[in-house]
C-alpha cells in the first residue's frame, strides 16, 4: 500500500498522476493558516478474496493528540478480476482525493488516516511549522537611487 500527500494528484485508468508528491512539511509565518489545495493519495492492493464485494474507504485527519479534525472523505468501491489476471492475483486500486481550503490552526503534527471497512490501514504525518517572515533590507545606496528617504 502507498499513502501520501501531494500538491496535486489524479487517479485515472489504474494509474496515479502526481505533482509535488510525498511532502511532509507545511511552512507558514502565522497561524491559523490555510492550505489552498492538496491531494491525498492511496494505492491499495485489493486481495483476490475481497473481489466482488462492496467496500468503503475513509480518509480522515487527526491532530497530534489523536483528535479527529473536520476532514473526512468516504467512498465505496467494488473490484472484479481483470481479464489478464490469474486466479489469486490482487488488483491495485488507486485513489486520489483533492482537498481545498484546509485550515491548520497551529503548528504541530497532523496525520492523514486511511482505512477500509472500518479498519485503519495507514497514516501519513505532516508537520506544520512556523517560519520567520523574511525581511527585505535595502542598502543605503539602493534607497538613495530610488529616491527613498534616508535609511
């Protein structure tokens, strides 16, 4: 199984197309802050014995204390054997979920969780850190050249 965050991802025709994948840091100068958009990706190996059954997946988000945050995505799926598979072969199921406007209240660790049929199978931790705002300094000669007041 693979489970990770990305800037953008799309699952199509049994593949996942990813831009900016596998990051684990969010850097903001102030909190709360908003992540404009991201994607959470899971690639699940579905065993042969689970074919032709209804299944439900769940993606959630928890803070460092294990408290559930208001991010929850659920979906249903059913897998059948593809014609080129042998009896007993598993099937890969790619899932890519876009998330927009994710509000991060404070610096710390946050974990995306992934489960199927009520069983957690994986988690992916992202650390939100506070960074200094870079200050732009002008040299005295640059300020004079622009006609600014004396520095």
